[in-house]
């Protein structure tokens, strides 16, 4: 079945002939339709797009778009189809054309265009990146870059969990060897991390040999300490969630598109199947008291506090032992249990150990166990996998007396129209399209600014455009242009005068902004220490808005024709200092744009650390290192290519 989200259109050059419309399949292949008078009925086009009459949001969106362009003859021609599909994909069709046109203008070859299309096609499989993955990557990268800004060594590890029943079944469905399937699928995650500018130190694939060794060693240590035993296990297993659920956590569910009844997890809505098998178990119940004592001594272990409370409640209510292997007749794609060719290690035990693998486990040098980064300062995860990271993982580590991570930041999810994103309803967000359309730093800013930690956040293109226009273009960008391109003053002169101690006494407006700038670094630090990068960002942006208000009320342009020069210099100095300080603090959020800003201000590369974000600490900047240009040229945040 063809899926709506596997479609990408090429440039349509001929009005009469549909020469280059590309259908992308799950395997990344293409089929080009060429010929005259290419028309489809609504029913036929719906079938080709994988739409059903009762297929939820995706079907409704298509039907609405289709009905709005009709010729009245039950068919839809090329020009109408462009608009209908543009609505269906939730992106303007002209923007799709502009994207390829821009690539061509930049000198891209047809081969490179094809590679770009394949990259987009490869981002839509059953186990490929979505906006939730993008959010996790951005949050983690902001925290890593913040530590670097503070002058500390920081290590960021990301990657792909490649074992388990879910992967095994997906490969079989695609008719591919499971190893080849993983070798292809991991690339979209790797590409996404690089595209969004994640400064990772390690990209781990759990199918790599060093990880297999670490997992089998960990297993042997658990067995040696008596935490592993054989027992029969019966229960409801979710292939999608890769976990067993008790009877109390499943319910009978109806698929509204097919009217098929099935048992599903009450927590995730994923289908479960009854299984009965002999496998290995981990004595999770034996660690209940130790876990509760740890939570009591480390009340900030799980962020936010609401999920910390949930974890404590779950553990307090009692823990059953955990099945940690599957029979090979059910699961072959995974790490074998050592000395046991009939069992495969449970995918979550396998996957969680990746954090240790990249810290050189089990080969740490005595006395230097922390050198490679363990224990981690923070894990960053979605709220749907709290149980694995905040209960199972600490228990595994406790069993071997290994140090636990300091904190686990658990973020909320993104919704559309306040409804959960789901590929079955077609309301998913393609992160590659979003990055292409709005730009890397714009998306990093939006996700950090609007993304939820405790509560879910609603994703909407209109919100991204609004944040860009208000915060980046109208806030920071406008302030930079007004100060650095102003004709009635000299920025460098204002800095020299102020740092030489020649500034006049301040009035109330200046005192208010100066006080804010003095307090800002500590305000941001306080929020970042609580792992609340969104709150820290909003404090910085509030300072930008305050500075714009100060400049407007102080009206430096009134002094450019022989007015109070000392007063003029003080106004400009406070404004440019606000830009410099905020720009330094914004580097973890928008590294590309803030590097451009630092160059526009003329701030030296070695004067861009947190310790430099202090009012009056830099007297050497003020001469731009790049041309500021005129009009749109050199603007920090130009108009978006598409405002709809």
C-alpha cells in the first residue's frame, strides 16, 4: 500500500504534460509517470495514496483538498492535483518546487537531486525519525553545548537501537535481510542528527561488535551475582513497545479504519499478543527497597517532579521479576545469551547498556572509570520510555554495584491539533521537510521555545512562523539591524567611551536594563541547572524584547544631530551589550546564527564563553568582521521563503 507521506513532487515544467511527478515507496524506490492527460478519479488517487474512506485525518484532509478543486467530472488534473497534494502534505506545493529550484540554483546535479529525494523518502519508514526524535536531539545538544559554553568537557552519545522483534518483523515485511535493513535505516537518524547540527561524540549502533561484547559481559556478571534465573513466562507482549504488559494494563480495542478488534496496551495503544515461553528472568523484585532508597536520597533523579512521583508510586506498589530473554524461535535478531544458543537477550537490556559501551565498559582503567563519561550527568528521553530508563536501568546497574546516571530528563510529546501524532492517521511531521522549509536554527529555536517538558506541546507551522517573526526577525534581528546599521552613531565609539568609565549618570530606563543584564547570566544558569532549557531561552528572549523597548523609549535617533552625545553613547552601549550577552547565551540554541551574530558584532572567538556574558567584560568588539550589507543583504533573520 502506498502511503501519503512517501510522496515528493519534482519540478513540473510543462503545463500540458505531467513530466516528473515522483512516487516514493518505503524501499526508497521511484516510479516516474510520464504521458499526456494524466488524470485520476478521487477513488483511484485515494487508493494509490493509501487513503481509506474512513481513514482518519489523512483521508479527511485529502477529501477536503480534493473537493475544493473539482472539475465536476470526478477526475482531477495535474494543476489541481498539485494543490490537493500540497494541502495533503501540509506544505505549499510552490514551496516544494522552490526547494528543488533552489537546489538547482545552487548548482546541484540531477544525481544530487535524486539523492536528496531519496533522503526524504528514507525518512518515512515504520522506524524512521519523526519530530519527537528531532526534539530529543535538540534538547540533548543544547545541554551539551551549554556545558561547553561553561568551559567544561562534555560528551554526547546518540544512536540507534537495532535489535528486537520490531526490527526483525519490519525487515521481513520489507523482504530484506535484517542486517541490510538496519544498515539502510540507521542512516536517516545519522543524517538527521548531522542536519540539525548535533555535536555528538558517539553515534552508536547496537548491532556493533563492541556493544555485543559489553552486553554479554554485563549478562555474565548478572548471572554470576545470582540475578538471572530460568522460568516460564506468560503474558501480553507488544512488539512495537518491546515489552510485556500485565493483564491489568491491556484492553480490547477497535481499529476505526478496519473495524478489526485487537488487544492493546492501555498506556500506548499498541497491539499486544499473548505469549507463553520459557526464558531468563531478572530479579527486579529484589531491588525494590534499594530503588526506593535511591529515589528518596535523589529526589531530582527524574525531571520533571511529576514523573519522579509516578516512578516512586509504581515501584512502591510492587515490582515483579522481569523477563530478559526471548526464545530464538521467536527472536533471532539480537545478542545471544552467552553459552546458550536457544535464547536471545531482551532488547531493552541490550539497548540500555549502550551508554556503558561508549564509556569503554568493561575496559575502564582502575581509578579512571569516569574518564570516558560514566556515570552520565543526564539521559534525555521521551516520557513514553520512563519505565525502562528510570526503573529497569537503575536496577540493572545496582545489581552490579555500578554508578547510576545523575538525572534523567523526560520530555513530553508533540501533538497536532491537540491529537497524538500517528502514522495511521497521517498527522505526523517530517523533520526533514521542516528543516528544509524553516532552516536548522529556526527549528532548534522553535522546538526549545515551545516544546514541553511536563505537558505536551502542539506543533503547528503557523506557530513556527509566528515565533520566527516575533522573536527572531522582529525581536533579535530587528534589534541588531537598528543598532549595528544605525546612521546617527558609532558603535565602536560607544563601547570605548563606556568601558573607559566616561559614561554619564544613568536615568531610570538605563538602570532597569543594566540591572537585567547583570542578573541575566545567573537567571539562565539557574534554569539550565534545572534542565529547563525552554525557560532559560524565554528569559533571554524577554531581555531582547526589553532592550527593543528601551531603545524605542530612549530614541537615540533624537540625539544624532548634535544632541547629548554622552547620552547617545550610553543608549547604544547598553543595547549592543544586550545583543552581545544574549548572543553568547543563545549559542547552544542557534549555533549557526549566533556565530554569524558574533562576527557581525566583531566579538573575538575567544571572547564567546559564558564567563564573557558579563556586562562590561569585553571592550574590544564593535568593528564587524563581516559586511553588514544594505536592505536584505546581510540580515541576520531574513524573510521566510514561505509564510503559509
